[in-house]
C-alpha cells in the first residue's frame, strides 16, 4: 500500500491544482466580461463627448464668424 500512497497524494495535489485553475478561469472570465461591458460604456460615452465637442466647436466658429461680420460692418 505504500507504493500507492505517493501516487494518490500526487493525484490529490493535481486534482486540487485543477480545481484552483478552474476557479481562476471562472473568475478571469467574469472579470473579462465586466471589463468588456465597461469598455463598451466608455466607448459610447466617448462618442457622445466627441459629438458634443464638435457641436460646441461649430457654435463657437459660427459666433466668431458673426462677430467678424459685425466688426466689418461697423468699420
């Protein structure tokens, strides 16, 4: 029976390692899913901010154009 003990011990250690790796894979998969959702939300938010920035830029450029026009009309 002493010959089987090291083998059983090794198998038990391997089984424990497999269980740990399985749990790690599960946790990493969940973390990956959460990060992907977060990335999608941030990309959407970024697109909205870029659009708002472009709108503000257009308004400012239009105001500058009107101010220049008014300045030229007054001189």
